């Protein structure tokens, strides 16, 4: 009798554990990968790309001017023209300082503009709808970001639904 009760108890515990395990099914998604696919560099009509290209052209132009000044400095140093050498050294220093400032300012501007493009409310709303659809259709009760430090320390590839989410998102975008 005691054996039967003990066996019944163990069976009940096993059933409870199985039921508990089936209640929580967790999936992971590589959010950075999904967002990189969703972020459209042409979403602003190409303004960001044009601005980036213009900045690069200006950096190239200023860099070429500096190289030319440095070549002239080398020539004047060889010929011994001290006053022209000092003038060129001063001009090179000023232009290098201006170039560094332009580079920092431009980088910050592009980062601000890029951040505006990368994750809009529309993208997040669409992503949430697709995540919910995939999670519900696959029976997941929770979806977490796959990156370490964002809540997941380990995951098996079998619970990674990034591919399914991307398929759904890209399929919806073509309609």
C-alpha cells in the first residue's frame, strides 16, 4: 500500500513537473540582426546616404589639401625659406585642428541621423506584431533577446526564432 501511494505520489510529481515545463516555453531572437534587416538606409529618401557621401567628399578634399601643404613644407624646408616654412607649419596645424573638429562634428551628426532612421515606432510596432505572431504560432510564452547581457546567458539554437521572424517580416514587406 505504501509503495502504491509512493509510486502515485512520484507519478503526480512527475506529471506536475511536466505540466510546469509545458507552461513555459521560451524562445530567443537576435534583435540586433532583425533590426539591421529592418533598418532601411533609404527610408529618408536617400538623404542620410547623400549627407554621408558629402561629408566623406569634404574629408577627402581637406585631406588632399593637407597633403599638398605638407609637400610644399618639405620643399621649403629643403630650400631653407624659414619664413615660408613657419607660415606653412602654422597653416598645416590650423587645418589639421579644423579637420579633426569637422570629423568629430560630422560623426556626431551622422550618428544622430542614423539613430533616427534605425528604429522608428513603425518598425517597433511591426516587429512586435511579428514576434507575437511567431511566438503564438510556435507555442512560446516568452521571447527574449539572444545577446548576452540582455537577459539570456545561454540558449540552444532550437529555441532561436530569429529566422522565422525575419521570414515573416520580409514576407510582409513584399505585400
